[in-house]
């Protein structure tokens, strides 16, 4: 493996632009520059290898450095290329970790390294502990800054995040968000006022007993489409599947009157499903649902009580015959 040549006697102060030095006093910046050195690398020379302790970081003055990993089958996976002015390896140096990839000169190159060739940060600390303390502080500031930038990139690529959420939280049968999505993202989803509209198909067990689970799943998919279409039309809200065949809507910025109208729309759409003949009889299975709705925080300021109270009222209404729309308010459940 080619190695870097001996240090060059050139100005090493450009490395002071690195974030790691942001906390240094002016006098300490000069000291840090004096504890840096410049190396020349011929094309193919290895700057560092995967698994090595990150005892230095680098600023590329001239040339080009490629970062790569060696594959088990013998190939190379190139990850990045650095050009003049780029800082290399500062993240690994700041966290006092090991390099997780190889760095090699893609063409003849010149780099500045800190600490200087042949010394470690511990050596520098014995000479000037105050300066090194500020370097370590700068490392913490840099790591924090990098994390914030990564978070910003995630926000800017929200479609990618949504795709991950979809895979993690989507109900595979209906395509609705699972209840776990509501639990995980509740603080981001709630906006005053937020309506919760939940429903349970009436006589669903009779449908399963007569036609089987396949027809039951098909029915839930059709109900899910009703909910999704409302979300699309209004341009807000979330269609959810709770436990079993309990589904519903979380509608932010929705008043009592709007929630009631949405509940009526859902009921009417389900009632309009084409009836199915009951085998061996002249009767038909007709579709209907029991619906409970409420508006947070007006109907109940404590979300947990609001959520569980809605479900309790829904089940109570079904026991009283079903095919009802009921409004949950604090104390509505007997």
C-alpha cells in the first residue's frame, strides 16, 4: 500500500476553517495551526483505512480523495469523493471512533492534518490542556450541528419519511393507518379542534358466518375507501383502523357541526352498499354501522379519556340496537 510522503513545510492555517475549531480563542487558533501539518499523497496512497482509530482529521488542499469500502466478494463500493477545500474524517475524529471506510488519493493530492503528523490529541493535551478542552467543546458543537442538519434533510425529504411510516404503520388489508400510528404521532397530529369519528359495522359476525372472512375483508376495504375519499376531498385528516373491525377518522380543524355531517356522510355511504342475500332465506344482509363522534378538547380535554370514552359509547350504542350516530361528551357513557 502506498503511504503519504513526509510532511511538507507549508502554511497549515486553512484547516482552522473546520467546525471543530469554532470554540478556540484567537491565540489558541494559532497554536492549533502550529500543531497541524501538511502531507503530500501520490495517486493510490492510502490516507486511512477502515477500522483504524480516527487520530486525525484532514482538509484537502489539492487533488481528490475517494472514500470506499471493500466488498466481501472482492469488489469496491465507492461512497464519496472529496475535492479541494473539503474536510475529511472530522466526524469520526470528534466522536473518538474508528473510521468505517477507506480513504485513498484518486490523484496526486495535498492534505492538512490535525493533530500534526506523528502526534496524537493526547500529546497536544499535555502541552496545552486549555486549547484541547476547547477543541473537544468544538467537537461537541460540531456533532450537534451535524445532527440538526441531518434532521433538516429528513424534513426536506418528507416523502421518504412518509413511505417508511406507511410501511411500518399501514394496515395491510385496508390500507388505513394503524392505531399505533396515532399513538406514535399524536402530538404532531392533534390540532385544536380535532374530531374523532369511529365506527363499527353492525352484525359483522353474521356476515362472516354466512360468507366467510374473504367477504368480511372486502367489506372492510369498501368502508376504508369511504373514509379515504373523505380525507382526500377535505384535504385533511387521517383514516384509521383500530382493533378488529373498528375504523374511523381523525379530522383536525373540525367543528362539532362538521364532525356530525361527516358522520352522517359515512353512515349514508355504508347504508348504500348493495345488500347480500342470506343463504337459505328470503332475507338479505343489509349494511349499516354504529358511529360515535366527539371533538377534542371541547367534549373532553384529556385525550386519553376522550379516546376511550368514544369507544365505550360506541359499544354501548351497538348493544342498544346499532345503526346509530352518537355524540360523545364527558359523562356520556353510563
